[in-house]
């Protein structure tokens, strides 16, 4: 008996699809009884979440069901964005999970706050929903839907974060900002330093890279104010920090993910299983026929069961704090 994954899809979002994914995992793992279940559903199931969770509990006998709905889901068997689909990881009932200061964390788009993110321990996980933050979403724990945020103690041997952004400009010193509004860089209007890149890339692909001397954190560009010559960012950027403009490129992002996996796995035994959270924007930047990130993970982790979803954002431990990022992939590896 061992940890295993399952995937299922169907023409309609019924509880039978969720049951099929979990049952497939149990069959692959030789499990007669389920322990913890990590279940991810596409947003098509939004109006039937409670029935799906009840059905899975009835079939498996486990109330320990933790997960979220998102724009799409995947396992090591397949991935989907446009069809009702379910992905699951099932742990054996006998498997003991030691106490941990690390937490697998999931949240609704409108409930993220820095207090919860950094109230203790490392957090990894994601934000339910789609890239807009306005679509349908749900999160659940102990087999019941929740609002806000949820967490469960879980200790990975390694957490890999691939942001996949490319710098477009040199670093500037922030000389004026007000909350989310970035006013000037090197005493130049912030908008003028960004303007050349607005003609080359969609606004929703542009990012601001904040550097604290050791690490660059990428923040989405939300909008521009041409009259005030300022730029709105998703997070505040205080004066005196270094900032560069960058963008998301799907081809270089998947290449970076593959390189990171290769480096972190070199000389080590393969993990027994993995949880993966990716971004909706990241997968829709591709051609829709192939999923290069999924292929890179499958190539690096042959035979390793994994499951996850394409959500609204990713929760990652970066620069000595827990942060919400976008257009990224976070992979938690477990022994």
C-alpha cells in the first residue's frame, strides 16, 4: 500500500467524477481504506461541492478531505482547463503525519492577509479560483466547505518555486511611492520608465521586480495613471528599494522550471509524492494544446504521483516570509 494519485473527467460535473478520481488513486495505491485525501476540482463543480464531498466520504470512509476548486486541475496522469475534472492524492489510512511547523495552505481570493500568512511556520499552497479573482471558487477541509482560508500541517522535504519572469529593464531606485502607487524611479516618472514595455507586452504580463539585496520578488502591475504618470502595483513598493520591470514568458518559464527541478533533484532519491500549485495565467499563456510545465514535472518526476490545480495565485515561502505570488509554480516534495 502506498500513496497514489487519480484523475478523472466527464461531460458533466457530477459527484461520480470526483469519486472516479479518488477511486482510481486508491486502486493504483492498493488501498482498501483511505487516510488523508487531497482533492482538487475544476470550477465546473461549483454548485455541487457539498454533494461531491459527501459522496467521496461515503465511498472512502474518510472525512479527512482537503482541497479547493480552481480554473483547472491536474495529476501525473493528465491535466484539464476546459472540462469538468477532478484530481486527487490519497494517503494510506495507516500513514502517520508528524506534527509540523509547515502548513499546506489554501485560501479564497478575497481573504489573503499578511497576518495570517506570517503568523508562524512556513506556508505553501495556493489561491482558489481563476486568474481574474472574480470567478467561482471553493475551499474545503474535513470534508466540509469553508470560507476564508484553511491549512493543514504537512512537512515537505523540499519546496521548489519557479517564478519564470524575465527582466526587461535595469534596476532603478524607488524615489517616490504612495501605497500601491509607484510615482517615481530615479526621480523620473514611473510611467515613463514602463511605457516602452507597454508597447511590446500585454499589461497583465508585466511585473515589477523588487530586490532587497539578496532576492527579487515579482509583483503584478495592476494599471497605469497616464495623467499622474504613476503605476499601480499589487503590493506596496517602499522608497529606496531597487525595482526593475519584467514580464512573464511561458517558454522561458517552463525551461526555468525544468532546470530548477534538475538542480534540486540531482544526487537525491526520488520523492514518494508531490503537491503542485500552478497559475491559471501561466497555463493560458501557452498554445492550449500542450502544457509545458506539466511535461517538465512529469519528466523530472517519472513515476512519482502528484496532483494540484491552476489557481488565482500561489502561496510560497520567499525571502524569510510567506508571500502570495502569481504566474508561478510551487512544488512540495515529500518522502
